[in-house]
């Protein structure tokens, strides 16, 4: 009787939890376990069609190295530990280039530095596939991100007004969005083939919250 009951439970589990395909598993790896996989696949298919690509070719063009780009559990633990220690040791960060920031990490958070360098090599491989205009947009985005990192890292120690910090972040978001909107379609498509930007924004914005975020940005920036 007990064996029959256990067998019934196993059957129920097997039929109640459908197996995910390799692509669906990778979708969860990239966009999180809570992602609506069916909806994500629909979005990917739609964006692939806009580019004249098959869904598999489009998805693989920007997700082939997803496993390598993802941090391991050990790396996540090391980064958390080093960042908590670095906050106590390092004075206000005000760097002008990513190389300066990487040098600070190399000195004060070597495991974090090593983990980022592995991902940097992968990123550079994808960056090289972009057209020149798209590459410049990515550089500008990196500069805006660096400015935001500077502002966030210094905010607590300088006791900045939270509204000043929100305004700074809002201006950077608005700047990046404005530059993206101004790109020629060919460069937007170049970014899409390499980074799946449109798909990512649509997938993560399941409940339409980005419109609210953009409205707030317009109000404060």
C-alpha cells in the first residue's frame, strides 16, 4: 500500500511539473526563476521576426554564453563578503574610468576583480560584434553607469539628500534612453542581435511598470 502511494505521488509530480526545454531553462537562468517562460518565448519570437531571424538564432546570438556570464554561488558569496569589507576601508570613490575602478577592486577586492575580469572578456567578445554607432552608445551607457556608481557609493558618506540622488540617477537614465531613441534603426538592430535589449525590457516589464519609472524620471530629471 505504501509503495503504491509513493508511486502515485511520483506520477502526480511528473505530470504536474512539465519538464523545461534547454531554451526555457536558459530563459530562467537569464531572467530569473519567476519569469513567465511562455510569455518570454512569445516575445523572443516576435523580436526575432522583426530582425528577420529564427527564434533560435536570435536567442543564441545573445544568450550563448549565459552560463559563463552567470556568477557561481561561491563567487556571489565572495563578492558579498569583499564588498561589505571594502565599504568600511575605502574612502569616497570618485573614478573617471572603468580601469580606475577595476584597479581599486584589484587592490581591495581581488576575488571580485577576478570574477568581473572573466565576464569582461565575454562582454568584449559581444561588444566587438556591434556596429560603430552602437559601440559608442554602449561606451556612453558605461560612462553614465560609472557616474551612477560614483554617486551611489558616495551618497551615504556625504549624507546627500535622497532627492538629489534620485535626480542624479534620473538624469542618467533619461540621458541613456534619449540616446537610444536617437540611434538609427540599424544600430538598434545591431544592439538587439547582440544583447536582446528590447526582449529583455519587455520580458522584465510584465506588469508595465517601466512606463511609471520613465514618468518619474521625466518628472525629476
